[in-house]
């Protein structure tokens, strides 16, 4: 029984797919076999495949056991699952083709055929879970085509209100989505964007209580939080809607929303609210649990590193270590080993296990330039904190030679040159000269490109 195709197929479904599949089976347009739905719901309650006798009792409670009946129901459910998976893959294409075909029918004066096609397509669309911007735009185009059919007949009741509402909702979602992306981009690249109609849209959404539409609400609160307007309250509303309505977004869009959420948290942390360190980690954990952070099963080494940073800053060191081990195999193959060893070294450094950290860093992949830079920076801090100043002097000289030779790390050079420069200043500053220490502190605080500013200031305070 355990080897039956049904159970192997069922085991590979994600939690999201199981929720969508249940809706698929509940829709009569897709499934006219109640037993398939009943069997699916029975399987949801079992972590391991139940035996055929148990299945039969649920499906046919008042009948004597018949093996062929059980097998038939299992086979039917397999076919329904396969149909669901194909439908999921093809669904955007089905709607796009239906819109074109309906228009062709209308131009050929085949309004009844066009109307039947549009009605069935709208039903298909309604029975799938997505409720994002593209969903409402598809609905607008489908309802507009129905209006065109009705206009040709004249005696048919028209649906202009539905057409207008769908267009408005689609526009609001897509406009807010673009605005959120622009704000995030603006924060990184220091580039101003003109938001157009947004000053009109935001009051309109509030006045008409359109945040009740989940996708509108999510992007509305996300934008206001990114903008910094009572960000804590807006982030709470954003997060609540995001977690409650995950199924209404594609995996890619939901992943992007999670990353927008982390951007909000970073802004709040930079303003001094350390409670949002836990919020970032919660967003990452949610993304891992739903596999939203994985692209075709692959986790970016940068996201891998960011999650480690969040785990360490919150103090969940045991969870972080287990995460590194559990997700190592998902990191891009070319960077997997170097990313794993470097982040394990970071964790060891955080725990003040300097010897373990240095051992891990010795085998850092020299071909991975970014990891190599991060590793050298970490070694610099270890040597300094261990008081190995002679070793550190030689290391800093070698680090400078490395930076001069590398031509393809131009965007990173300024930061590391500054790190070397201020570390050398730290080593030379007179710990009993308060004025000299204050002068160095002012220079460190005023430096524009300096990622390790907090560490340098911390070491200066200990002099």
C-alpha cells in the first residue's frame, strides 16, 4: 500500500498545494466525485498511509469490504490530483486563451458561444485561490468582454459595475505594489521616484475601506510602513494580512512580500527598535516553512547568510546552527561549501569560539570572492579581539595587497580599505588620551562607507 502511486504523489504535495487541491476538489466544475474529496480529506488526517480497510470504512461505512472499490477510488483521486497539477500549471494560459477566443466568437457574431466560454472561464477563475493584481485584471478583461457581448444583444442586462470594480481593484493593487518596490529600491540606491496618483489613491482607499480586499490591504499597509508613517501599527496590519491570506498570491509574489516585510523591519531596527529583530526572523522562518524563499528548491547564499545574521542577533544560536545544517544542501551548489563553512565560522565567532572559527575559515573557497572578503574581515576581528596584534599587522598588509590585485570587487573596496585603515588607527590610539579617542570616534561616525562601524566603536570604547 505504501508504494501506491496515490501516497507517493500525495507525499510530494506542499501544504499550499494541499489547501488549493481541497478547494479544487470541492468545486463541482472540476470534480463530480464526492468520494475523491472524502478520501483526500481522510488522507489529510494521516501522517502515514492508512490501510485499505480503514479507507473503505470511511468511504463506504455501511458496506462489506470490497478491494476493487477502494482501488477504484484511489485511482480516481490520483487522476484528480494530476488534473489539479496540470490545471495549476496551465491556468494562466487557459484564461489568456479564453479571452482571445471569446473575442473571436463575438467578431464572428457567435455571442452565445462567447458568453458560455466567458461564463465558464470566470467560474474557473473564481475557483482558483489567487486574488492578486493579475487576477483582478483578468476578471476585468473577462467581464468587459461579457459587456461587449451584452451590448451587441442590447436586451441583455449589462454588467458595467462589475467591469469598473474589477479594473479599479486591479489598478489599486498593481499601483501599490509598484510603489512598495520603488520605495525599497529608493532606500538602497538613493534614487527618488515620483509616485504619480498615489496621493489621491491612498485617501480613496481609506475612505472607501478598500483594505478589506486582502491584496489592497497588504500593499497599502506595506507602503505606509515603508514610508515610515506610524510604521509599527502599519507593519502589524501588513503582517496579519500577509500570514492570513498567503494562498491568494503566487509563490513568487508572496516571497517578494516577505522580503518587503524584512525591509520594513530593517528600517525600524535602524531607528533603534530592536524588537523587530525577532520579527525579521519570524518572517524568514515563515518563508522557510512554506518554501517561499526557495527558488526551484534552491536557497540563495545571500538569504542563507541573512537568516544566520537574524538568528544570531536574536540569540537563537541553537536554532541557527541547526538551520545551517538542515539547509546546507539547498544552497547553490557552486557556493554551498564555502557558504556553509563561512557561516558556521560566523556562529563560532559570535560564541567567542575563536579557534573553531579560524579552523573553519582556513578552508574558505578562494574562488568565491564575496565569501573570501567576508572571511578576511572576520579574521581581522578575531585577531584583534584575541590581542594578536603582530599577527594582525601582517594580516592587514596581506589584505591590502589582496584588495589592490582584485579588479572585480570595485564596489566593495572602499568599505574594506576603511576597515583596514580604522583598525590600524585603533591599534595605535593611546588608551589614556581621551581627546585622541574622541577624535577617532568622530571620524568613524562620520565615515560614509563603513559596514563595521558598530564593531569599531565598540572596540574603541574598550581601549
